C-alpha cells in the first residue's frame, strides 16, 4: 500500500512570504525559494497540505534559537499588538493565500469534502488558520469577513497576550499554568467561533485558558501543534490531565515537530533523533487513543529534526513509523483521517 499524503496541522509559510523570505506567487512556490514548504518538496515528501497560519510578527525580538539551547530559559514575551496594526498584517497574509490559490499553487478548503477533493486531485489543500487573534476586533466583524474568505481555524493567542486571553511563555522547565485565563471578550470569541463552526486551537494557550475553553466550547478540543508535557516539561506542552480532557471531548492533538518540545532537555537542537517524535506519539496515543492524534509540524516556523528538515524529508518519518510497528490503518489515521474526522465534527458546512 502506498502511504497516504500527509495533511498537517500547522505551518508558517504565509509569514515567510510576507517577510519576503519566499517569493510570492506560484513561481516562487515551485522550488528552492519555498523554504521548508514548496510544491517540489511536497511531491517528494508526500505532503498533501494542511493548516496555513496567519500570524502577526512583533517588531521586537523574542530571542533566537541560541537562547533555547541553555539548560533552562524563560524568554520574555512581547506586549499585545494593537488591533489597527495587526489587522493590516492579517489581511495581507490572507491575501497571500488567496493569491496562491488564484495562481493554482493550492486550493483553499472550507469543508471536509473540499479537502478530500484536493487530496484526490493532487492539489495542495490549504485551511486558512489564524495563530493569535489580535486582528479580530471586539465586534468580531473581521472574523465574519475572514470566515467568508475561508478562515476555519483560530487560536485566540500566540503566546503573547491578546484581548481574548493569555498564552504560555517559551519557558523550560515549566508547566503550562502560567497566568490568567480568557477575558470576557475571549468568552464571547469562543461562542462566536462555535456558532460559525470555526475550530478553536488550544496550542499556545495557557492552562487556565485551556480549561476556560473546555468549560465553554461545544466543539471538540483541539491543539494543532503540541506535545506531551510528561516527556518534555516545556510550558508549550500538554499535561496528561489536558490530554484526557481532549480525549473526553473527542478532539485531537497534532504532534509538533519543533525539537525544543520533543527533547527531554528542551533544547532547540536540530540534532534530535526522529525516535523522540515516536516517544511523544506513543504517549499521545496512549492518552488520547488512535483516532485523536495527527501531525502538526510547524514547518517554516520551527527547527525540526535534521533527518526530516523539510517536507521533502517526510518519508524518513514514515519509515520510522513503519519500523515502529505502525500498520496501514493507523498510518491512514495519522496522516489524514483523524484531522478530517475532527473537522467534520467541528465545521458547520463540512
């Protein structure tokens, strides 16, 4: 059996294009200009698509990978970004995704049927996602506009605070219990996303915010790119208690490839064996079940194991999974079916 294309829970390609690290348009998406993700690498690696994040960068530096090579670290987070600034960047990145679709590089998918069709047609399937909701106004008019453009997944925060809640710092070692939960606006955002059928992403949210959404949301709980805190005690990872809540809601977790969240020492070191991913995968499956785990790579936004490096290296992950005893049925679930299952439960028009 040919291994299925991988549908992935998170990437930051739009930010790379916005920052001019990648040439815009389909031509710049064909080959070496595409960084960790491009069409040539997708064909080599069997990458079918996934969640394309809209993310507003900060003008100040969070730090660099060297800061996350220490035995412990706590990187100070930037301040909240004003809506007037964030909305311009978010709209520009949404426009980049629309341009890529017009150029034929990918297809924006608003329903599960759209994703299945794109995968079958060999066209990269793209779900518009927002990582940090700074660009959503209090009246949520921007949410309605972005929903019409294709937004189907939203994380209320990317680590730094927003008007909706608080995220976790990049801190090791640390629990995710690092501050207060959702604001009143955050609670309204949960209700509005539930009403629209926009998936709420719990990755980057602190533990108090996690439990707020768990108590408020009518949809499955989902963390698009997070790992197991029991194996790597990083603030970004999920405790077993959080995993059990996700399981009980029939949600899921996308395994994050970022090495700092995989290694026991929390170091951002690319010299990380792929078997560290398998250890986290085993733990997630143990606590969530085989139907609630997929991939959430963070390609173009993180340092990943050097044996994978880009989406062209995904065959190394598949080979490791096969050697680890993953059979055809579980491979299909991990690569595609579990994401499609939870989206079918969440999206109103799936």
